[in-house]
C-alpha cells in the first residue's frame, strides 16, 4: 500500500474525481517512464565513482545501473568494518565468522555473521541473507571472496535485471501515454512484429521451414546484438549492412 501511495503522491488526493484519476494515472505513468528512460541514458553515458580499489566493485560499476551500483558501493564501503575469522575448512567447503563493528547511537557494538563458501562452484551464503532479500552481495560475502582471492564475482551474483545493458521491455508496450524519445522505436517495433508474424505464418506450415527460420533468427539475433552494442557505444560506428546479411542469401 505504501508503494502505491508513493507512486500517486502529487497526482491524486481525496478530492480527486474518477475522471481526474484516469487522467492523472496516465500522467503518473508518463512521468515514471520518462524518469526511467533518463536513468538508463545516464547509466550508459557516464559512471559513478568507486569507493574502493576493489576489482569486484569495478565489475559492478561496469555492469549495473547507477542506482543499483550505489547500493553495492555502500556494501564495499562497510566491508572495512568487517573482521574475518575462519571457522572451519573442510576441503572445498569453508566457513567464516564475520565480526562487524557497528555504531548504535554513540555505542560501538559487534554483530557476528556466518558465511559459507564453496571453492569449487563459488557458491557463497551469508546468514544476513542480503542477496536473497535485495539481490546484491553483502559486505560479509565480499570480505570472504577477497580473502579467498577470487578474481571476479561469479556471473550468478550479477543479476540481469539491474544490468545497464538490459532492454526494458515495458518501454515498448503500447499505452495512452508516450515517451517522446521512445515513440519512433515503438513504431519500428510494431512494424517489425507484423512482418515477423507474416514470416511465422509461412514458416509454420512445415517442420523443415519452421526449423530453418528458428535457426536463422537465432543467428540473426546474435549479429544484431553485436551491431546494436557498437551503435550504443558510438553513433559514429556504422557496420556495413553486407557484414550483417552475409551468408543469408539462401536459394
């Protein structure tokens, strides 16, 4: 309920009529979409500074949006308050006790957490369960990974949902509002979807044609992803169309 109230804060109040609510609902969605568009743009065009020299932090800086990276940066900063002591070492499985110094008011307190680490598959788990709750590795886990001299954060702990390269699919959904920067892209998407639908209708008639199209689309997707990544990095990078369509002329 609090999140709903926060979403409509400044748009509606107790005296808002049903008609006004419909109009203000669209305004709220438009404002949210524009803010997310701007946030994605800034994530691509710049970067937040790191708080430490940790290669792990630079890894997150490169991968995550500004907003999510700032959360991670806080964990790297607080890692300095963690003292790591080994509890047990059973071959590939080891356990650590993390004693964290915490200020409660004006009093210095200690909190103890347990971290389990599997050296074979790089599975790591902390009793604070920050990763399970918020999807980011906690300072306790980061301290253990540093002590174990792990070279880079395993991909399973860098979630796709917060990557700056993630295509936010909701921006392509048709609605009564339109972010002006996205309107041409939405129109192109609508046209392509209709054309792909025509292709699918023809290909679906036979198993052979269906398999051919699936394979061709998979290859095309890989080439397009490489091309669009180049275009995102620099508007001056123009890949010749022949390099994308090479090998596609089947008779």
